[in-house]
C-alpha cells in the first residue's frame, strides 16, 4: 500500500484545483517516481487529442465542451493555468516519458450536468466540516484555511497533511450518485494502468474529495471483471445529440472566484506569483501591485502608508502563526493602512464571493491586483471550430472591418444584410461591434443604424463557445434562438425581446414561432409590465417593420388586439394603497395609448372602450395614484380633454401628488407641455401652500414625475415656474442648481420645526 492509501504500485494524490502547493507536490512526485502512467481527473474523450492540448499555448486555457440534444443543453469549461496540478501532472509526466491519460467521464455526461466548471471545488458537499475547521483555527473561510494549512507552510509532510485533510472532509460528507459514477469509472482506468505498468509506478492526480473513495475502490483484488488490458470505453453522446470540445483562450479574470468563477482558488495573479517565486515574494509583489494601481488612478499612497501596510501584514502573519505573510495578511494590512472610511460591507476575502457593487475604491483595486489581467493564447496550430472561420468569412464578405465604425442605411439591401449579420453576432454574444443607434422599441421609426468597434480579448473564446450551437453563423444563431424560445416558455416580456431581436437579425421563421408563442400566452398574462413590453414590441414591428418584413401582418395585429384588451382588463383590476409610481405599469398604458392611436382604426380597436376604462380608473379611489393619473392622461392623449385642474386638486395630498402627476405625465406629457400652463400654475400653487415637512414628503415623487419630461421641456417648466414667482428667468441652464433640492427641502423642514418649538416656548420674535 502506498503512502497515499492505494494498492502497491499506485500513488494517489488528492489535490485542490489551481493550488500552487499541490502543483509543486505533483511535480516533485512525478520526478521522484518516474511513473509509467500519469492518470489525471479530466475528460477521457480528450485523450486522443492530448498532443493538441499540450501544444505550446500561453496559459490560461480551457477545454470548452458543448452538448445539445432533445432534453437538455450543457456547456462547461475545464480550465488550466500554470499552477493547476492537473496541468503540471500532464506536462511533467510527458517530460519523464510517462503515458498521460485523462480518466474521468466526458464533460457532457449526465454525472457532470450540474457543473459549469469541472475543476470547481466541492464546497457544498463538505461545508460543515470546513466550517468547523475554520472556527477551530480562527480563519474566515475555506480560502484562508487552505492558505494557513498548505500554501504558506513548508512542503515537508505536505502529502500527509493533504491526505488527512481530504480524509476528514470525505469522511463527513455524503457523495451523490454522480460522484459515485465518476469514481467507479476512474477506478477502472487505474486498474487497467496498473496491469499495463508491469510493476512500474502509476500516479493518479484527482480532486481531493475523490481520493479516499478511489483508494477504497482499489484496495483489494485487482480487477474490474474484465481482466484484460483494454482501456475502459469512453461514453459517446446519443445519436441525436450535438456535442463537441474545443480549446479556448481563458483569462485570470474568468478564473477568479471574486468575479464569478463557479468555485476554486481566487486571486489567480497572486497565486501565479506564489507558483513562480514563493509566498514571501508574492506578498511583496501584491503590495507593490496594489500601490501601483492606486497611484495610477491618482489615489494618494505615501511611502509611510506602504511601510505601515507591510508592518501590519508582518505583524498579522506572526499573530496568525504564518512563516510568511499570507494573502489575507497582506490584504488586511493594506486595508488597515489605506482605508480610513467605515466599510459598508464585508471584505471580499473574508466572505467568499464576487465583489459586491459599491465596494470601497481601494478594495476594488486590491481585488483587481489579485485577479490580474493575463489572457491566454492558443498555439497557432490549434484546431478551431468551423464557426470561427465562418464568422471571419462573413465579416469579410459583408465588408465589415472590426476596427471601423459601421454606419448603415437600412433601406439599402446591402446595408440591411450587414445589419442582420451584426445582430446575429450580437445574439451569439460574439464581441466586435456595439450598436450605438438604430430601430428600438418605443422609439420613432429609424432607417439608420450605427455600430462602433468594441474590441475584446474574449472575442475568440466567445466565438468558440458559440460554435457549440452550429458550424455557421446562421446555423448557430438559429439553434440558439430556438433553444432560448423553448426555455422562455410563457414569459411574454422575454419572448417579446426575443421577437424584436429575431426581426432585427432577419430570422423570419423564428419570428413567426416566437410571435405565435406570445399570442398564445397573452390571454393568461397577469403581469401588466410584461404584457406592456410585448404590446410595445408587437406595435413597433406592425408599424415600422417594412424593412424587417412584418409591417401590418395579420399575426401581429392579432397580438396587438389581444394585448390591448388584456391590458385594459388588468388595469381596471389593480387595487393598491398609495405608494411609489411603478414605471412598468405606466409604460404598459403608454403602449395601449400608442396602439389605439396608431393601429386602432386598422385593427378595429374601439377608442370608446379604452376611454370608458380610463375614465373609471381615473375616478376610482381604490386605484393607486399613479394609475389614476395615467388613466386621466390616457383620456387626454386620446382626445377626451378632462378637467385636469380639478383632478389635480383632488390628489393634492403630499403622499399622492407626485405619483399622480407621474402617471399623468407618462401618458400625456405632450399635452401638458403644449397646453396653456394652467396645470403647472395649479401645481405651483399647491406646492406653495405646503409646509416644509409636507413638501419634503412630496419631493421625491415629484422629481420622479418630472423625469418623464426630456431636459429641454423640464427647462421650460423651470422657466415658467420662475416667471410665476416673479423672478428673473435664468440665463443659463435652469436645471443646474448650486445645491441638492432634497437637502434644501430637508433644511427648510428643520428650520420650520425649530421655529415651531421656539414659538411654543415663547422664544420667538414676539417673545421676551
């Protein structure tokens, strides 16, 4: 039995993926054993392409696998960097003349269906054991625990410490059917390798969670029932499945747990330095990188700050029992020296996960320095999927240069074809150009489109990944859109977005299918904002889509009629206490207004029915204020001019005025802007009569309400109010203020309360 707990002749190293300490152990073990076989946890269907994998790539790279059949689609990555133990096992094994093999099930196999990343940690399976270890050793999380036990300590006894660690974790964790299937398959490969080795060593490198199970499976009579030396058969996809694996360039950013990597070691740039130079130099380099990034962004960092950070890191390392400052020692030292503000959220290295929005700028730069910006590059001889070549060919055929702005006239057939290609690449998430302007939902008809260059280091990997859908742009986008439509089910809002995208991309067959799915779902929709989005898309295509081939079609007309009737029915049933205006339901009524205005006569939509519903909602005290204002605005915008000054006086309470106006402005902004300003005069009177506290209550909703006006119209409103007050009309931009209006209103409310207290106590101007 070997030191790793497997039968004689077999050494099993349980590792943590992307660990420099484990990578060093693998390299040393290969050099010491000179094994006949090095067997690595990885996709066995890639064994025939080992020469391709081990070309002289610039790391990091990954194996991308895509699988699609009638039941599911699966995409996953198996990433490798210089300090990945699996990569070191392959390269070091080949260097000493060993036969190297992957021994795990293919990435598309159902046993790995829940894994977007093969080399993610199994944290959830042994979370409780890790939690107790962290509590015992007074560390924050599994990353700090791992550094404390393995990365910072000496390499002497590392294998034994790893065995004890993974035995503890596996001993307290239940393995599922998927793990059991993978381990049984890997054990079959090890048995065959042992028989083939003829007494020479066999080295197995696998995730630490699997090591104890493999040792048990191999401890006993040699054999899996076959007794021959044939390698286990590699499972193949079903006959109706489309599956493939390709190498893709990867990046440190994609590896990093702080920016969304499914799991695994965070801070790849730091651990790259640990691999190359050791933990002491890595800590010093991290400090220098953080300071350089901060100074480049004009953040003040003095020499005194740098000395303080290093002193604090050294003190924390000694306190925590580290021979050298660990990653968290360096980071905590930097924070103590450079951050003087109160932090609103836990530090990312103390509560493992992606960096949260609103993090302190110094913390953001620290995480960026930890992550690094290295991007891998494939060797020129690496085979690429057909889609990569088709994308380049299509761009050349349509005379689209990735370095140049593309301006298109969509009435020109050639430009329309270019637009459709760019939209298809956008749907496939292939970077290259970003659209600045063009046809949009809810906007006026546009026949011009503009795209700007948007270079990205991820262009090749994303194109390779999109190749999982098909060999050509047309095939890939057709498969992708079909899959997305199926997954969306009855989500009318998302289906509506997809409908507009398919029209822009010239996918008429999918446009028809998506339109039919939306029409079927409309009758049961209860989400008014989602229904409004579907109606807006349908109307935009019905009105303006002669370029895209669906203007005025009967199918779109049926969708519009059904959506308008359903929306009016839903609006009349809304009951809610006064609350903030909801933009979603207001834009839904905007879509109803536009449909009645522009398509009512052609589609038989009865304006009288819409006005009747709007009148009832506007007068309904049980309806929310924004919806009542919107209903009145709908009447006004459809030609039934209401007594708006009377209506606004009825909604003058501070808690309702702004929300009611928001609804009114959303539906009848143009009518308000062109009338004789009587409404604005009444609103000004109502606000002038409010006390400071009431005005402060009303102000947020009022600001939101006037946000429905574009800047030029808001400026006109400001000038009108200034004229009412007898003041001079501002010469410049009346919207630019010297102080925040909310702060001014709050100060006014404080002053008013102070005056009340003084008057009550007889200390006012008339007091003693």
